């Protein structure tokens, strides 16, 4: 009987932990998915919608882009993601700021040259007028 009770307590705690994602964390996860789809599609209007006006977009090469530069690079195909797979994602909310970390694995076709990307990524979203917008991004190469 004691072992059954212990099992039930652990089971209930594990369910509570899994379901503990807040409404804002869910909205940020949706914003990340929206960004991912917009990058794969190269959809200029979606990229403009998700990016904050003061976007600072850092590449693993050290190149930095503004919102206009980021949107142009993706929508023109200069930076072309064919696939994007995100793993090990974490989301932390601090007021109107969200910090997202994940690993990104992608197939690319930048300026017509096929390649792959294996990156660690830090995203910073800011809640602006009820919408989570990408304020900053920094990537680094994974071994």
C-alpha cells in the first residue's frame, strides 16, 4: 500500500510539472513556431510581423543585422532555410521579456549554395501591445 501511495504522489507531481507551462510560455512557443515557418517560407510580411523594430539579429559568423537586413536576407533567398528542426528548447519569462534557447539543425541554400547549419540559438522576445516580438537573436556554432 505504501509503495502504491508513493507511486501516485510521484505520478501526480510529474503530471503537474509537465503541465506547468504558463499561458505566456505557450504564446512564446507559438511565436517561435511562427518565426520558424516564416523563415522557411521566406514570407516577407510574416517576418516583418514577428520582428521587433529594434531587432538585433546575430549570426554565428559574427555578422549583425537590423530588422530590415534580416527580412531582406530571408525574403530574397540570400539566406534560405529549406528545413529547420529545433530541439532542447527552453523558455523563461521575465515580465514582458522572454528568453528562448534551443538547438537549431537546418538544411540551407544560401545564395544558391546548399549547406547545413548546426547552431545553438538564444532568442529574446519582448511583449509589445500583447504580441511577442523577436527583439534579439544570437547564434553560435555547435561542435
